[in-house]
């Protein structure tokens, strides 16, 4: 049987005018739904002086208020829920900020829609029923594992739900069961590649032929290195828990940007300072509007990712708009080893542990893995002339950071007043990873 | 009993120690002993000085983190086994030593030792009972 070129051809290759019409119809209904069922939205819209009847189609999208991460924190845990809780079947969650995580709710239809998006990404990467898909993204609250797992089921692939870690077992299953498609973070793909090479495997003896890698920034040179080591074609995938999870957009064989699943999501680019929509082709902040989601339908959600949209036709035949790989952030969020980290989280821990909030974060890259170092000033009242006592404080701080962030930095205590103060522009983050080309 | 020890936190980088000794020299502080405990990132410099308060003030004024602690100091006969006997006593009485270092002395027949233990009171009474001489500020 010939391989499928698209998972849902009628949608993925729908003429642009028809997509716009579909989006307009869905938007009008979605706005009515949230205005009626989510008091928080109703208040936001009332404050902005917008009524559902003002929204006739996507040309009126700009009239709607933005939703930001702070709105999600404020409405935690149920304030953004748009259906009765009894209609929800699952939650997923982000890696969390200052103690309050974002919880996204899903109805069964929401999960189906999300898994369809992942199935489209898998077919676009050349997968089909006869493939064996190794999902080495984390499973659990993180959307990576569950999303690709569901998409792989929909395509009909044999799915290996490996989750992340335990590299030895990953390699055993990959080689014994002849996995052909690998889904994980790019840094883990690079690590698996190095481990396979050390064990004597070559691109010819590694069964993989494609990989779908996302959840963290990666460069063209990293893509090339992963492709050469594993003997595969590497595809990018993009998504965020707030909007659904991986598969909001995905790369096709042309690899000239990621197709946004426009039947489900409207992508906009705005000026991050003024909030004004920018024309296609201009660089700005990416904003998403969910058209079909029932439980957690965010409208005009500001991703803080800086991107460009490209509406020129793609030779793969898909008509959906392509977004560039994010080129940076319009806030101070860092993605470290696939986990979202905000400086404010680190400040909270430092204050809780009795340290001054004077710190510096250094991010680097060794063997395609992030290094994460936090330099903290030792306040006089924490000083002790016993190394053991200081080491205990250092360890307790390290444990608290790990528990807050989900990943553990190396902690270095430095002398007081050696880290630049905040009067001048304090350099809190030194990122030497060169993640953007 | 005991003597005052000044401790200062220094980062493990070039010139840190020199800066400390330089500051003390300019303030005319006389050092009787110094001991450094180091890790890969930082070190703790412990000093016995002729004027602990002045030493601490000079260091703190220059932006360093420095504190003063009273540590146990004792004199043992300057002969083989002199220190071993004292440590044996402490161990058999359940006193754990955090750190220990030698102190310069002008006496020729005595070796002076500075020590921090997990139970100062007990350590001092054990040593005294065995006839080991404890030192105080007057000896410095």
C-alpha cells in the first residue's frame, strides 16, 4: 500500500479562502460560547467593550482582548473552564511558574482534535501504519508523551511508550523492535545518537528513518548533526499546553517552516509592545486562538514566542500557513532541558531559603545538552566557618530549586556584592547556548 | 576559655587570598595562624590574629563576609604522640572534631593547637581533667 501523504487531505489541502471561511464560522461560535460560559472572558470582553455580536469573522479578531499567562494563573484552577467539569476527561500541565502551574482541561473531543494534529505531523514526517514509533518524550503532566502517543495510535503505528530517560532501555527497544520514528526533545535525540555511536552503531545499523523533535529550541547545525548521527530526517514540531500540546504546528517534507493546523487554530503575529497585529512576513509575537477546543478554549493567547508567518504556497500541497521556528521570547522565560523556567521562580526560592535575590544564571551547551549554573551570593548571616555547614545550605538551596523548577541547577556560592546590582541593567541571565540561528 | 578566630569567605579565584592578607597588612594586623578549607567554588580562611575585632572590621569594611568565633586552643608537649594523646581522649569521650590546625608559639617545648568540635564545653573539660593546658586570649 502506498504511504499516505496527508492524514486528513481534505482539511490539510483545503483552499485558503475556504479555510478563512471555516475559521470565521468557528470563531463566531467560539466567541459566543466563551462569552456565555466563562465569566472571566465575559468580564474581559465587557471591559474592552466587545460583544459577541461584534465578531462576524476573522476580520474582527483584533477586537478581542488578549489572554496572557497571568490570566491563567489568576483563574487557577477552574476559572477558564468553559464546560462542566464532568465533561472533562483529562488535564495536562505546564512546568509551572512561581508555585502556580497552568492546568489545561480536555474533553474527549479536545483530545481527539489534539491527537489528530499529532497524527498529521507523523504522516508529514513520512510515518504510516507499518512504522514503529518510539515516543521518548516524558509522559504524565507534560504534553509531549501523551500527544505523540495519541497521534501514533491514530496513524495506526506500533507505539513504544518509552517516556524519557533510561537510555540503555531506550536503545534496546529501539534496536530490538526496529523503531523507525523517534519522538523526543532534540537534546535527547542528540544524546541517544551519541550513546548509539559509542555502542558501535552506525547510521546504517540504526533502524530509525525519521524523528519528530520539539519542546525546546534547536539550531540548524544541531539538526544536521542529529540527522547524520542517526541516519534520519529530523522534523520540527511546535505546541504549547495552553493551546493543546505538540502539534499546534509541524514541519512537512519541505522543512520551510511549520504548518499551523488552521482549521483548529488561528495564528496571528502582533507587535509585543503595542499589541497591534502585524502583516504576514513581519517578525513579532505569536498569538493563538483556539477554534474547536471545548474545555479550555483560549482566544488570542500570547505565546511570547517571536516568529514570522509565511503564507506563500508550500510545495508539499498543504495550504495551511507556516510559522518560523521561534526566534526568541518577548518575556524572560528560558527553556532549559525542555523545561520552562522563569527567573521569578528562582527569586522565590532564594528568598524562601534565606538568600539574597542577587543571582546570576549561566546557560551553556555541552554535547548538545544544556548546562544550568546558578551563582548566588552568600549573605553574611548564612556564613559559617565550617565547610560542612555551608555545604548543607548549598545542598538545601539546590534541592529547593530542583523541587520548584523540575530540573536541578549546579549551585555556586559567591562572595557578597560580587553580582551586579539591579540599579544598572543587571545581567541576570547569561545564555551562551546559541540556540537561534 | 578559648581564643577568637576570624573566618572569611573567599571565592576560589585568582588573587582572593592575597587581597585578604593585603587588607590585614595595611591595618597592621599580626597573624598568628591561618588555615584554609577549600571546595571547588569557594574557600574559608580561618585566622588567629592579634586583634580579632580589628581584623573582622577591616575585612567587612572592604565588603567581605567575615565572622568571629571562639575556638578551643590547647598546648600539648612538643614530642611524638603529644597530639595523638589529646585526640584519643576527645574521641573516647565522644567529642567530634570539625577542624583542627596548628598555632605558632614562641615556647619551644609546647605545640599549640586550635580546634572546633561539636561540643566545646565537653572538649575543654576532658582536656583540662587530663592536665592538658587550655589557652586563652592572653596567650596570643
